[in-house]
């Protein structure tokens, strides 16, 4: 089973960006979003769900030793004037695979939320570089919408299920997996025959009826 790592951005007392009108935070939004994604992908992938808690950065050693195919960290964007809008995904500068994953995610999430696709980008003011630089697998930061912009946040909240589906689709698309066959394989039918044992000798069996040898 392929492995993927999903990260709920920020943690503990660091809630990330906040909507100035209703106090909604990045941490709150992504704490609702990411478990829904896990629910959809578990069974098809082995998933490491990571959150930094009160630490300044995610547990990079744990993520690298898990050895995932991809890492997606979930944040929300914010802007100086609270008027920024749209979807983007951040990748490590020079990473071809990271850029490919970011391009797929930004396109699918923007369509799912009905927002402008700002596309794949490299970090602005080195934001998120600690994670992007130190992780071995292709790693991106999904900035689905601007949390400080009321209409962007409304799209994020109203269409959270679409966001979930867009990430599921993106993971399948990038890893070349079919969305079919997500049901785990049924285990072999267990042997329901019961043997009658006396001492160390099998003296009969029950398989619908009792049969004594
Ligand atoms: Zn953030």
C-alpha cells in the first residue's frame, strides 16, 4: 500500500491566519478538512496525519522515516488588505515533482471551490521553507483560499466536501491510481469448519452437520 502524509498546518497556540470578522482560523478550518480527507483515502493508502502541536515545525524526522510518496500540508492564505482571493499551492523551488503535484492540486481545488486558480508557486518570503526543504518526498502546501476574505472563506466552508473530493482526485491523479477499487479487498472466506478434538486426536467435524470419524 502506498504511503502519503497529510499535515494540518499550525497547531497549539499558533492558529495561523484569522478572519478579522468572525475569528475563523486556519487551524480550525484545516482541523475539520483534513480528517475528512483521511476518511476518504484510508484503506487505499497508508496515511500519516501530522500536526506540529506547540512545536515550531512538524516532526520532520518522523515524516521522512515514514517514507511517504507525497506530503500535503494544509494552510489558508491571507493578504495585507484582506482582499486576496483564489487558490494556490506552494512547492520547493526547483522540485519538478513538487511543481507537478502543486499544479494538479491548485487546479482541482480552485475548480472545487469556484475560485480563481493562482497556480503552483514557490514560497513567498520563505514561508513554509522549513518543511519544504527538509522533507525528502515531494511536498506541497495547499492554500485553498484566503481566510481573511469573507467570500473566499464562505466558499471554503460551503464547499468543504468539494475540497475533500478535489484532494482525493489530485492524489489519485498524481500517483496514477484509479479512483475505482477503493474498497479494500475482501479477505478469503475463513474456514468455518469446527473440528472435534479429544486429547490430541481429531474425532470429528462440524460443518453444518456433525460428522464423527
Ligand atoms: Zn498557514
